[in-house]
């Protein structure tokens, strides 16, 4: 029940709103997803004036709004910037095993990428600054989505 302003009494309404949505990654995102699916490569776009390298690739610079046309390949290795363990799923249900998520700075990019940390079951298994590598699914299992990346694996 929703109260209306100035205590005009309760207002409610029954109903359902069925929504269907089609998400587009845009032209920059398509560059990233196509290269990931077809070649297993991480493709970013570079803004020369701002010295930014955006991963996933973008169509324009978020700082100076320049059109981004220069594509660069980013290495699969990098450093862990931040991380967390999630004990509940997106609906709030308790997970049997926690999910580890890491925010990673890959070599060659200036932006960060968030994805699963593979093989991490406890926070003592990772540290800020530890080296990670990107694990990409085999070509036959790739579909052109961010989930073509399985996650990041901590390397010694």
C-alpha cells in the first residue's frame, strides 16, 4: 500500500508489468565481444589525448568525449585491486559455497574489470595486489558475452 501525499488516504492497484528487454552492447562493446568470442582476445580502445585504455572497448572517451577508433589488445594478466566474497545470491538466498569476485587491473588497460575469482573459497587466499590471469572458455563454448571469461585465477 502506498500513502499519497498530505495523507489523502491509501492508494493501491493490482497488476503485473511483463517486461522483455533486448540489451545491446553498442559498437564499442561489439568490438570487445566479437574478439573475445572469435579469438579469445581482450580488445580495448585507446584515447590518445586522455591516455586512457578502456576495457571493454568503448565508442567514446568518458573523459573528453573523443571518438575512440584505435583498438589495442590487453594482456590477460594483471593485479587484483579489490575483492569480496558473496554468501548470498542476487535474490538474497544463502549460497552453499561463497562466490568470490575480484576487481582487476589488467596490463595495458587503465580501467578495471570485475569478474569471478576462480578457486577462492576464503578471503585469506587472496591479497590486494596479487597477480591474476584471465581464464577464457574454450572457443567451442564461447557465445559472445562477458561469461566467455570464466573469471580470474590467482597466480603466484
